[in-house]
């Protein structure tokens, strides 16, 4: 009992200091720093969002703006501090994305900003009984995908890729990261209706006093396709007059920082925030103090003008009206792995965490068990891809080039049943290692699959018989298809090569692929959404032109130079046709060449 009291005393003192740190470090006005306070830097974009703090906030920002650290984390801190025992929804595109990307970065930012520590002030899953955490007013049925804080506030990690994931929930706040990938109909029909709030007398749950209560906070990069631009519709919901009044109060606080301590001022500001809706659009320039001018100069030099406008300047791109894949529909042809299956797969990374609290010369041990998100993120393999069929071979096809090489990975129900082709993954490499490096990436990612099957069916047409260096004496060794076989065999794969001859003519390819999407031709196509974001964008953005022999894919943008920075080529990949070309080869190979023998007759070839 004495040790338990010491633990609670330690935690309460730590909480008092961290709460003071959070409220002092992230300040509203431009005050002069005081000694003894360790201020947290916020760039102009982050500061604007935090100062306005509207109940409904939507932010579209360029790459490197600091969305996780300076936008999402402060908002989540405000929710959990003002609404004890409340519940919030933390949205992601899938459990895999949440566990490997979003949640680890967010928790690190919360710990850094507030001093809250995992294992002391919050747990992933249900807190151990000896910690005596308060329970949320609305308890979850399962705790595996929850973050439980000392005051009872609980964030539910919800995947928007699964229908009915939030059914029956009552939430007090909604936070969404990378919202451009989320389906708009599901957000409107299932997620937003959960903002029913909680019936309690605590002032934090008063709609007229706390702007965090029943708040909506959506954040995303610039959209790359028309479908991803659904967030821009929220511009129409802005409360311009109320936002103008909030801006005036913020201006007064900047001129006279002492005014923020006056209760009447705070009440009026929060009253306006509770009624407000705002839409922000920022470019990467907002974070120039962190990124540096050289970063922008490099991007300006390396990226094409269109790509620079999209990914850095965050300027709305022109709409694409005529598509090569006119029958492609994300709602029909794309899927996400089952959340429950991904959670089960993630349990392999469970670890016991022992926290030791030192107080008054004594030690209190607190044991808990949760998924090790750091190890899960480091794994970088297919362990969470629950759509892979064990024992069945992987089917691959490439698009080759001197600067960019692309790979698409698929799988059918069995070697004989090729009626449905699932596109499991797509990869790109533009580094000096190029094709060899891309093959190494594939081998590393799918190494766990070798336990049940080592076979790879490799489709290639006559373009793969070109070489990486025509002048080389060892020309045959540098042919693209030989390079692929050599690297895969070195890593223990059994490569079943399927030569396809000359590529199919453009007009026949157009009819066949759109027939597959319309499901009048086989194979029927299903694409894993979270592993193929760039491929999907490439398919959606592919233009069609009318050539000499009919409809053709517009490949003019393949002539553009490619950025040397891997983290900044997403917008370029979305506009180029490289990935979709590899996709075309795989689909045609599965349909007409099966697992290595010719099953089509009289195939139309290009002249």
C-alpha cells in the first residue's frame, strides 16, 4: 500500500509538471521568452492552427510542414487534458499504417511536448490494475487498439478502410491523419455520426466552453488525384465572420500578452472557437526554418514545375478529364486487409514492458504488455500483409529504365485459378543501385513468405531483353531479365520465367485492361490500397490520346527528369506512367501466359 501511494504521488507530481509544461510551452501570443520555461518551436502554420483552435479544422499542407509534431500532437494533447474520461477516434487508413507510421511518431511528439511517459502516464491497451487509472465513461469492448491515459481519456485507433469499424461508438473528438486516402462516404456515413459526445457535468464536455469537445481535426498532404481532393469541399463550411473575430482577439493577444490571463477574454475566445469551422492550406515554405532554403532550391531544381507546385507549393493541380483506365473505380477495385487479421499478426511483436518508479528510496515495478511499435516499424516486411495466400507463388512484372525502375507484385487464388488477380504491392527504385536495388527490396520485403513458398513467376516482354550497358563485353549478363533472375536466385527464390514476346498493341491493351476493370474480361483485378498508393494514383492520372491505331496511353511525362530525393518523388510517380506500365505487363501475363505456358491464341502484337 505504501509503494502504491508513492507511485500515485510520483505520477501526480509528474502530471502537474507536464501539464504546466504543455500549457506554458505552447503559447498563443508572440511573447518574449522567460527564463525557466523551455519553449517549443512552432512554425507559422502550426502556430496559426493552434491559435485558432476551431472546433472543426481541416489542414492541407505540403511535404515537410510538420503535421504530426506541430498540428496533430498539440490537438490530441488538448483533447486529453480538457476531457478526462472522454473518448476520441484516431483515424488511419489501416491498422498497419497506424501501427507502423502514425502512432509511433505521434506518441513520441506527445512525450517530448508534455513529459508524459508511456508506462507511467499512458499505456497502449488497458492500464495495469495497480496503476489505478480512471476508466473512460464509454468503455471499449476490446483494448488492443486503444491508448489509455491516466485521467481516463482513451484514444481509439480506427481504420477507415473497414466498414462499420466505428459502429456503436460515442466519441468526443475525431483526429484523422493522411485523410486524402480515406473514403469520403465512409467518413460522412459512419465516422462523423459518432460525435455524439458524453452526458456528464464536467465543464470539459460543454459545447459552449470547450472547443476540443466534439471537435473534428483533419490533416493531409496535397491531393494527387481528383478523388483525393474531397477535403477541399470543407472550404464551403468555413465560418468567415467568426474566424475574423477570432483573428482580432489573437491580434490583441499578440499586442498585449497579459490579456490571455483574463478569464473574460478566454471565455469569449473559446465561445467563438466552439462555433467556428476553418480550412487551412499551407506550403512547405512555412517550415523553412527547419527544412532550410537549400531544400527548397534542390526541390525546385530536381522536380518538374508541376510536381513542385503540387508537393511543395501545395497548388491545386489541373483536373484530368480523359483517363486511359476509364473503367477503374477505387470503390470496386481496391481493398484493405482485415483489421482483426492485422491485429493478430501484430501480436507477434508483443513485448512485456517493466517500468520502475523510484520514490522515497523505494522502487515500484509496473508490468504491462503491448505491441512493440518500434520493432514493428523496423521489420519492413510483409508480416502484416494478411492478404497474401500462404503456399502460393508471387507473380511479378517490371518496368525498366535508366533512371527509374518499377515492380508490381500480384497473386492469384492458385496456379490454375487465375480468375482474380490481387495486386499485393508495388515498389520503385531510383537510386544508383536501380534494378538490382529494386530486386533486393523485393527479396527483403517478402522473405517471410519463403517459409511457405519460394516460387516466383516472372513475366517479361521483349523490352526486358535490353541491357543496362550496351557497350559492355558482358552484355548478356546485364540484360534486365537476367539481372532480375540473378538477384532473386541469390536470395533463394525459384524463378519461373515467362517470356511474353513483343508488347501487346496499344489499342488492344486499352480494350483488354478496361475490360478487366469492367469485369467483362478476366482476370478481375483487386488492388491492395495501402501498399499501392502511387500505383493507384498513376492509374487514375494516366491520360489517353488517340494515336494512329486507336487509343494509346499518354507517356509524354516519362520524359521528365526524376527527383533524386526518394521521399519527394510521390507526386512525380503519380503523374508518370512507369508504375502502370509494370501493372499492364503483369495483368496481360496472367491472362494470356498463365504460369509459363501459352494459353491464348492469336494474341494481337504491336507492329
